[in-house]
C-alpha cells in the first residue's frame, strides 16, 4: 500500500532543504565574466560554431543570423537549417554544419573544458533559473561559490561553446551572452 502521507512529509522536507540551498546562491555575473543581452524576437534555435568558437548561429522569426560573441554584432545570412536533424549551415568559404538547440530539442555543452558547469532548475515552475558552477563546484555542495545567472521564463537553450570562453542563455525573446574576461 502506498504511504502517501509519508511521501508528502518527505517531499515537504526535501523542498525546504532545496530552497535553503538556493537562497545561499548569489545572483549575478560570475567573477571573471562579463555579459551582454541581445533582443531577438521569436528566438527558435542557437548553436555555436566549432570552426570559429566565438561565432553563434541564431535562428528566429527574423531569419537566420551569425553573431560575433565578442562584439555582439549580428549579420543576417541565408536561412539554411534542418529542424529534424537539429543542424544549421553557415554560408561562405568555410561553410559548416552546426548543431543547434532550441524549441524542438537539442542541447549545448553544459560543461566547459575547465570544468565550469551550468544547471537549469525550476523549483517554482514556470520560473526557471540557470546556475553557473565554477570548476569542481556543485550548487548542492557549495552554493555560495556558484551564481544564479538567469531567473526568468521560457528558456530555449543554454550552454558553453567549444573553447569554454563563452556561454549563453537563450529565451523566446532574448539572448544573454557571457564572455570570459581576458
């Protein structure tokens, strides 16, 4: 027989413990990083280039663009993506197939080569948070060393580029780019 009352007590105790941990996590930009926010109406997919790790493909209701993450400069390119295989293509002499993530699935790297990590949580859904965890840290074990870098709605994708020098959080209406300070 199911012990629903016992499960409910355990669930309440667990939620209380989780909220105490989350309350210890500072909000804001992690030390050694800077950020910029770009408005993108109807954002659907994003993906970092493997050949040029500072470049990002962004697919939205406005079209397909290539964004230079170091400057935030956006250049519209020929729309060429495959939603079934979650890939997009860049044009030009170094055309490349880029894995994309967004409204129909897919995923970006959640850990950098240095061991920094990102984790999405939603303890009070529909609000969602993304937590930055510096190398070797976990918000479960060292919440004060981590940072809540996003607190909002409708996350489409989040993750690092290949080099680990950039990470992003993409929502339905904006792109938040984080760059490691040099």
